[in-house]
């Protein structure tokens, strides 16, 4: 069968710049903790939480407010207490985030000017923030989650405090906008507490004042490292406040500094797009050991983490994507460039009844209709643009199967709209529902044209019938609360719901901790199907096979039988062709899953980009489709996957791009593969010749494999789904379509 593929590149979603990075733990020589996380702050106010296991995956997104930004991030990691996350961003406020709900837990106003920098002390009980009026404010966070109290204000000076670092719990080091580095005494018992005890000055710029964008303190060396707007990195003796060494390594501003676990290697990066490495030689002198040009634009943030099984140098900026390097082999090691679009939390949906593509970003919803004329160069049309006036961003959207009802969910409120097709547009009418107006929605799914299942921000699961007279009284589902573990006590959201799928018979939810639960909508009873020791990236209820497809961060595919849950339904249809369920009625795994889950083809198993979605055709129920940010594949579940008999070749060495120790039963023995190159410019240009951005069909029939078909030629997928049994929509966002700010130009080599 020939499949018509619509490569839709008109969806104008643009991710935001990366402005801040922070690991939740300090580097150590121990095994990598299971609760290690990376926080990624963006210019649009969003904060992403990434897990570095299994080649990195995004666990959650904290939606910021409209027209907000994140300029600094800081974790508080105290033994026996949950992780706490703080942020600053273009205001006088420090925000502590509730990782349970994704909402602000506490907004603390420092009343001292716009905050430019933030740092936490060694004990993890105090934060220092630098303001534009020259003030450094210290706040006490020892009271626990949600408690921020004023501690002291350090001696004020005239320049903005652009960067901060602590020396233990006793001193605060600040880089200022007048080209000076200042040291404040901050210990409670110090007689000179609050005073500036030392001042150091960097080189002057001929054109403008020098800005000290970054400072770093090395406890084992008692050394301050500074990076400034002249492109110079300087090493200072803390005790005597004297300059030890200086390098004019960068061609433009140095914006960020970081170090390895032993503090024997320093990394600097900034506007000139290069990352420089500095190492100590045998005489204890610093020298430039290497540099790499990996980024295509300004590097705004950089952080590092090392342990027995981790070796990460992570950087990001105007490129909008993360770059991951191994610290120990930075000079010549393989690096990882993430796709700039990784829709773990999707912002696109497809309605095949009305042939609609819906995209939401910030407070705007756009809806396009897909035409049927394949040869038309512009086989799409924008039929609706909905702009919400509220300050909160949209978390999720859901559309009824008939394409006439749109649900828009945000952090504290939910709205529904009626969409009426007219000549060349959709007429939008807001529907009144006082109950939905009072709840926030993080996930939703219509099971028919009137009933919708919602998971609110308090992690409650409920169902609402929008056509009933009493449409403001929801039906709540009771779910078993998972037992707390060390990880769930440390990371508050681990036992919360992260994925949801539903039809008229059942609702299936998965949690961050790997528990998959099914609710029978007839009996209203819930049952935990299984507990995976892995992150679930996708779930899908297969109605024809009466199963649930579950895909994990290892790209393992599980098929779970619903026969035991709906035994009365299956007994009435003995003649039906059913899924390959096992002979044992109570078995969770189907026969297909028992034979094939551990036999996933190498192309998919070794793919670093995770599965982000699953779908299937009603006409060919045995074939399922899976897709990730750079690939799409099809599996025929009526047959077994081909068994790989050849001996696997062991990898010669670890590339340092993921966690490789044995902690928490997480092994990762990747085979040799090519370096990730996420931008296939030649292919994009070939498709765009003649200015064509339209629906295209594959010239060759790609479905040559009866059992397994795999295609990794797509770039930066936002969504993939079926428009009909013979039409596939792939929503792409190639990098060449983005409008970036002009990058710093490096001098070209002349041979």
C-alpha cells in the first residue's frame, strides 16, 4: 500500500533561547544519584527539567508567565529534603517553584532593584542575589520549601552586580558592570559582615566600560576565576586579592564559566560561540589546552557535572538547543546536539475528521486546514487564530473527534470553545462552564464529542460531559496512591501523572515513576497494570486489539492486554480477531510483547531520540506507527520482529554523553553509531527548491518491509498522525525556517 505523506512545514512554532542551566547536584566521586536533574531556563519564561539517563529525556516543563523570562536558576539540595528550584528573571522577585504542580510556590520581593544574578552558599541555606542598583541581598531558605526570609543586605556600591559566587558560607564574590570584582564578608559572626573587604579590577575597554559577566570560585585552589566583556579570563588569588594569570582567549564577551569535579579544568564560553578549555600543568600554572566551535550563535549558559558514571559539559544559548560534551575528552570527544524541538509535552494536535492541524504557543492558538489537492503548492490554509488575553500560558489543548469543540487548559483555568466551519474560516464561540473556569488542566482527552477526561494540576483525574444539563458536576476517578520511594521523596513530581489516553471504554494513565494504571469506565474501577523501572514517553490505547501500547525512554515497546480488565466484553466477541493476547486470561503482557519487547530492531533501539507518539489505523489494526523528533517507524504486530542473530560488537569506549554506571539498575551499552547531526541542510534545500512548501508524497514506496519500516530522514517533528487510512501528516519545523539573530562572525581561514 502506498502512503501519501504530507510534510507540513507551515506550522510556525519557534522555540525560545536558552538563558540558564543548572544541575541539581554538585560533582562528586560517588555513583550518580538517581535524582540528578538538569534545569533549563528559556527566554520565554519556561523551565525544562531533563533527566540525563538513557541518553537524556525531558521529564517536565514548568510554564512561565506571558512576557516573562528566566535569567538565572539555582537548585537547593539538602539531605533528607526534596529538591527546591529557584529562578530570577528581569524583576525584583525570587521565585521558588512547586515541582508538584509546576506553579510558583513562593514569590519573594527583594525590594532592592531588578535582580541580575543568583547563587547559593555551600550549606544550601542562603541565597545571594545581585541587583542593578548595586545591592547584594541575602535571603534565608533554611525553613524548608516555600519559606524565604530576609537575612541581610550587603554594602551597596554603584555598579550592577552581574554575577555572583560564594566562598563557602562566609564570603560573596560579585562581578560588576564597572569592571570590578568585589568581595563581601557575609558570615554572621564576622565583625566586618556586610562590608566590601576587597576589590579587584579587570582590564579596561577602549570603547565602553568592562562588564564582568561571570565569576567562579575554586575552593581547592582558593582561586577566583572571572570572565568579562573584553574576552579575557583571569585567575585571582582570593587571600591576597591579586591577579595570578590572565588570558585574552575570546574575541567577544565571556558570558559563562564552569569547572570539573577536581577543579583542575575550567571551561569558558560566550558571544564568539567558542568553548575554551583551561588546564593546570605540572607547575600548577593554567594554560589553554583546547577550544571547540560547536555552536552557531551566542552561548548564554553552561554547566558541568561529574561522577563515577557521568561526565557532562552542557551548554546552550541562542541556538535554542542543548549541546552535551564529555568533560574528560572535550578536545576530541564526540558531542551531542539535541534537536531544538523535542515535544515530550506536545503543542500540536491533528483532527482527521475536519483535516485540521492545531498548534498552541504562549497564549495563542492557531488552526490550519489541510486540503485534498496534493499537487497544489499551498495545500493548507490558516482558518483560525485565537489569542487569549490572560497572562498565563497554555498548558495543553484537546479537540473533540468531530472537530467542533476545543478545550484550552492552563495552570489555573480551563476554557472551551465551539468551532463552526464557515466559508474560509472557523467561527469561534466561547462556551460557558464555571467549573472548568476554576481548575487548571495539565492533560486532557476527548473520548467522544461531548465527554472529556481531564487531569488537573492537582493530579486529580475526572470526566465531564459537556452536553449534559448539569455539565458542571464532574465525575472523579479514584486512583491508588503510589508508595513513596527515595526518588519520590527527593523529587516531588515522581508519583504524578505524566501521560494520559482514553476512549469510551477505558482511561489509561502513566506516572513519572513508571506506573501504568487503567480505569474501566463502565465499572469506574482502576487497576495498576505494571510498574516499569523507566520513564514512559508514550501510551496509546489500541481499540481494535484491546491493548495498551507503552513506550519507554529506552525505546522499548510493551503491549499490555486489557482482556482481564474487560473480560465481559471479550467473551461476547469470541469470533473476533483479537490482539495476540496470551492464553492466560490474567496475563498483563500480550503474546507479541513477550516475544518482541526484548527484540526491538537495532535502528529503533539505538536511536537516541525517544518515541514521542504512537498511533494506528482503524482499517489495518495490526500495524502501529511510532515517531520521534527525527524519525518515524511502522511495526506489524501480527508478526514477530526479525531476530538479530549476529553478535553485537562492543563499544570501544564510553562517549561520556549519558550516565554509564550501574546505579539504580541503569546500564547503557550503546553500540558505535555516527555522531548526531540534526540538521540535514542538503535535504531541506532540495525539498525547498522552487519555493515549494506543500504536501508531498513519497516517490518511492517506503513500506518495503512487511514487519518493520524505519525512516530517520525527518527533521524536528512536532507531530505525526494519520489523516486517513492512506494519508500521513508529518508536522516538521526545519531549522532553516527560523529567524535567528545575527551571530558573531569568526575570521575565516586563508590557505
